[in-house]
C-alpha cells in the first residue's frame, strides 16, 4: 500500500467509500447518523483535495481508502483528521497498513495526534493496538452546556488561556487567498477577558461553553438575531491547552444546531486569517462567503468571511 495526494477525478469514489465505511459504525456502538462532519459531502472533500489535505490509499492501481491529514508547517506534528477503508476491504489489515503509510509519508513527524469517539469500540482498540495512547477523554470530563447564571459569571474567563502563536496567515493577493508568513502572538489580558465574558452572557447572544471540572475551556457565541439567512458566529475559542481534542468540533456542532432551530440556512463567520483557524473552519464544512456581509467585512478587513450551511 502507498498513499498519494488525492486526484480530483477520484473524489467522488472517495466519498462513496467514506459513506460505506462510516455507516458501518452502527455495528460497533454508534447510532445511525453518528458519522464525522461532511463524511458524505463531495464539495467538502474536493476542498480538502485542493488544499492538499486529502490522501488516497492505493494497493497497486486499486483505490481502497483515504485519509485527511493536517501536518504543521514543520511536519513535526501531524494531526490525522480521519482515515477510512472501504467497507468491502474491512478485516484485511488495510487500516494498519494505511496508518503505517501515513507515518512513513511524514518522516519528520515526532508526534501524531488524532481523536476518535469513546463509543467506537473498533477504532479505540485499533489505535491502541498501533501504540497510540489516550491523552484526554472528553466524554464525561468535558461538558458542553448552554451558558446560564448557574454555570457562568463575569470572572469565569479569568483563568482562560487565549494564547495563540500564529506563524502564517491568509492574505488576498491578485484576487486569491494565499498563505504568507506573519508571526505574532494573540492573547488576552484580564480586562479583555472580563469584556468578553460580559459580552457573551448578554441577551444578544446564545452561548455554549465547554467545561472541564467547572472551568471554562472553550465557548461559542452566536448572535441571537439573524442577519438574513445567517446566524452570526461572533466568537469561538478553545483554551490553548485543550486545542486539538475535538472540543471545537463539539462547540461548532452545537452552534449549527442552534442555527437550524432558529431557521437559519447557514452560520456566518468572520474568521481570523491564521492558518490553523481557517483549517478548522474548513474541516467543519465552511467555505468562503460568496456575498460577504458588508458591515462585518469592513470592520475586520483581514478576516476571511465564511459560511457553513447547517442543513447538509
């Protein structure tokens, strides 16, 4: 087996495989619909292919599976977003071979990270057999709750770690967004934390928070009032030490559900232009807005204006 970056002509076949593979999770503890975001979306997989994150697994000339991979700029740290083997090839050891191929493809990799559902008996046993160890269990420890007077106060973000070291950002050059080097550190002082806390608990917001032992480690703030077909995702954060463990995904899914309930067609996001932030939103199924909201775009000229349909 070997892996190569996916060809555009193979994306529809890869999506068919993804559907077959993840729909078998009902046999290992999942419920119908317990599939990763955009597992059945051709458009999203095409986007992953264009950005170089989608890899196809080949045995000879046969396509047998795929992986979505996000290495950092040094390729020392590699986040494996997901892997899947076509269900017709299950129980042949192809999953093990695919993981071996990924590790060989990134010879500089010193750390390979991934997340997998607690309920999935198959994948938990699979990754343990490959030598992966659990560094955090979210279900049962990280709670996602609607912000209320009982779980949040003005000082709830005082110990929140906003720090983010940015190395590359997207900038619009000749009509296209390209990555350019731009190094800075984003952080909040106490006054900023208090200001954000006051904002997201106001009546103008619907806010979900991620709690670890009653400490806020993430949040998503949505403007209650719709803007045309959109619900505005005004703020979303995960504490520095908790990033990369699926908390952002859970918060984002809560946001999409709120947008659906409110009758919105999509979430609208004025996204920080850092490489990691845009990679996250794209992994969640977001895309550049065809018609940005003028007032928001003018207020944050370096942000990327994005939307994420909520009814897919």
